[in-house]
C-alpha cells in the first residue's frame, strides 16, 4: 500500500474522524446512561423511604420496635426487593435493619453508619462496602414516638453491569465500524480514481511519434471529464505545433539546398580557375570550408526531419549488432589512431536484433566519433555488445573528459554543446547525438549514460530482442 | 552534344550550364515545366537535366512527357529530397540517374559523361599517374620500382582518385564512393585516410602526387 497516496491518506483521515466521533458519542452515552440510571434509583429509593416514613408516622407512640419491623417487612419487603433498610431512633437506638438481600448483592450487617451523624435534611450518599458500592438515601424524620433516621439503599452493581456491557459493546463495535469505514473509503477513493489511472496509463504511452492517440474521456460530467477533454485538446494542439515545427525543419533544410549548391559550385569554379591568385584561392577555400559545414548541418537537419517523419521504420531486417559494431570500429580505427586514441572492439557477442542496418551503423559511427573526439591522446574507447536480460546491449565507453552532471540531460538536444568553444573546433554541428536518439527511439532502444568528469563516459543502448517485439513491425 | 537543363533556380541552372559549356557541351536552359516541354518538343537533345520541383508543370510530368517523345533520352534528375521512396518514384518515372542537392559540379560532370556514354567504357586494368601505378587485376600498387602495401580502404581511396587523375574530388564524393553515408558530416575520416595514403605514396618520394584543394577536396596529378 502506498502510504503517500491520496486514497491512503483519505482513509486514515476517515478513520481518525470516525474514531473521534464514536469516542465522543460513546462517552456521551456512557455518562448519560449513568446519570439516568442513578436518577431512577434515587427516585425508587425515595419512594421506599417514604413508605417507611409513613409506617413510622402512622405508628402509635406505644408500638414496639418489633411491630415496626414487622410492618416494614410486610409493606416494603426489602430482602425480596434487594434493598437495604435501617431505621435508627435518636440518639442511636437501632430500630430495624433488613436482612440479606435475595441476590446477595451486599451484606446488610456490614453497611457502615452514615458519615454525616444526623443530617438536617434528606440526602443521597454512595457508600463503599466490601461487597461493592451502595447508593443510600438518608432521611431524617420526626414523629410522635421520636426522631428517626431512615437509611434506604441498594447495590450499584446492576448499574455498573449495564455500564460495563455498554463499554464492551462500544469497544467491540467502534474498531469494527472504523475499520469498515476506512476500508470502504479507501476502496471508494481508489475506485473513483480509476478513470484517472486509465488516463495516465494512456498518456504515458503517447510519445512524440504518435501524438494522434487520445486519452479515454470519462463520462462523469464533472471536473474529471473536463480534465480528460482539455488534455485531449492540449494533445491536439501539441500535435499541430509538432507538425508545424517538423514541417518547418524539413522545408528549411530543403530550401537551403539549392542556394548551397550554387554557392559551392560558383566558389569551386573560382578556385579551379587557373588565373586565380593563390591568396584568393586560400580565401575562397576558407569560405568553402564554411560552406561544407553548412552542408553538414543541412544534411543533419534533413536526416532528423526524415527520422521525425518515421523514415527509420521502413527497411527493417535482422541485424547482427556485434558484426556491425566490429566492422564500424574497424573503419573508424585510423581516425582513432590519428588522434592517439586506442579503439577497442572487444567482447562483441553476436546479438541479432531487428532494425535499419544503415541507421544503426550511423548510431555506432556517431557514438564512436563522439567518444574519440572527447578522449585525450593516450585514452581508450571501447565498444562492446552482449545479450543481457532478454535485451541486446551495445556499450560505447571512453576514458575521456566526461560530461558534467548538469549537462547530461541535454546531450541529446539539438545543437547542444557541453563546451561550446571546444566542440565547435571539432567541426561538430551539435546534431550527432540528436540523430542517435531519434534513430534509437524509432527502434525502441533505451539509452543510458553514465559519466564522470575527468574519467570518462559510458553510453549503454538496450535493444529489444526480436522475440520480445513479436507482432510489431 | 546538346543538353537541356530544366531548373527554376536561375543561378543554379546558369552555374551548371557554365561548367558544362566549359566541357564543350552546348546547353539550353528552361526555367519552368512548360518552357522545358517546349524546348523538348522543338529540339533534339542528347541529355536532360531535370529538377523535380518546377513551377507550372512538375518535373515528374515533364519526365513522363519526355519519355513518350523519346524513350532513349538519358535523364539526370536533380532533387532536394533524397528519401529512399523519392528515389524509387523517380526511377519508376524513368529517370536514369539522380543527384541530391547540394551536389558537387565534378560529381554532376561524372554522371553526365557516364549517361552520355551509356555503354560502359572498357575499364583500364592499369591506372598510371607519373611513376605511380595501380594494377586493378592484381590490386598491386607501385611507385617507380618500389612496391607499396596498402590497406583495403587506402587502396579503394587511391583507386577512386586515380580513376580520374587531375580531377578534384570533394570529400562528400570520396565519402560516398569509398565509405557510405553513415560517416557523412561526422568525422574527418577522409582527411585521415588521405594523410595515411600520402605517408605511403608521397612522403618517401621527391615529387608529391596527391594535392589538397582547400575547401574543395583532393586530386591526384603530376
């Protein structure tokens, strides 16, 4: 489970909020019930107490204590009702005390005398006994036969039992309810998230090559639907502007070709003129060198615009990557020697992939050329191929000057130069690696670069092997 | 020999015409498809140089028209597009050869001459420039009495240069003939190989044969 996901966080919030709500409700219920039950008990104690009072009031002055007890036993029957009754005549003569209650919830003989010796008015006290707390109503009264103190009590046990049951019920229900709500919330959020999930899956598959694809529109009639529609509109605009820029690139590189032919042709004829002075020849030659650079540039742009148009997907066949790398390295050998760089083509395992052999050769040439250019005299450039984890792997490694980390994401950008002054001297147009990337993306190749400034750079290309990309051509 | 150039870019047409006239061809220039058609209908030409993108009547239509009139007329197509499919369409439409802009005039001249000859000339087995000798049968190179060992690429480069001694070959031409297009615009591979070649055939000897024409390329001559 993703702990940062919206669904998870929402579920946690649900759970916390619900727990707090349930806890408040639980506490409210617990105390409300406590109050209600105690009030009920108090009322019932008072009623009984009143009965005892009436007996004492009505009793003639000469009535004996045992007659009073008899009357209380008959009219109130405390044992049967699980009540505690004690009647004391002032100053401290015990008149009556009830026996063991039927439910044995307290021991009437062990109930201590009231802590207030002779209260002025009726009051209710909670008295703790060995068997448990008792709620006792203490009522003073006066009659013809003297002043009496009536104590009438009952065990609080049943009330506490109800409270315990309530607590138990809440303790059981609360976690279950919270868990249900949080889980349900998590599932609900995930479920309502699904259209977004589908949209992002589709969006991830849309590359610059197929901007014609569209996201699924979710018919929810809310912000989500609007989001999918506006994303699709944005894709359409993106496609149009891509088309425009590609069109422009292609047109510009085409349009430059005719004037370039004329400039080059005229200048070459001037150079060839036997009457020209050698100083003029030198100058024209220098202009011609610039023309050649322009020519390379235009050719590079044209290659890129053709790759953009999907040109590299036409002539595919089985290509032995190892052989291709070996023969290309062989052809580049002298160029490396010339710069005092050792070019090693080692461990060239035969890896067969599908692709456009000419274009793939261009990839290897560009990578090797780049590596040789930025490796100082005495350094080494190594090219390697192998089959790895179901992928064909091509690696070009150099012991060159390296690429600073902040430049790494840009090395494939058109016209990007890590160090403008230096690489222009090398005659690079800044398109070589862009061409590499374009060809690679047309072949479904993933490129990985590692570089350490001062110790070298490694380009790793992973080619999907034919078995993996069956069904697509 | 009479040639027709149909090309809407006046300057390009004139520079090509000037070069061809210097080689003793007689050259007419038409600036659009309709004009080209009129020239073709009025005169007999030995070769047609045709730009595909023309105003009024497209190059392909003109090509079909020309083929209906004279099916043997050699046609060299100039194009600013060099995608493979374009080449295929051009050949289907009846072009004999094509050149992609920007081209070298030297290359155009080679193609024009090849098209006019039509039948391949008997290949000379031994090429000679001064005391340098290249034998195509034995693939041996000697200068004076000394035999020179060359690598395959060095041999191919020398053979290409010697195939037309005295002509200046541009780096692009050399690259396309001796290597392939993968190397275009990337390396100074041609310069490196020429340098190695010079070490073997020029430096040990008093007279240099391989000459650099700055900004253009290389040529081999006495």
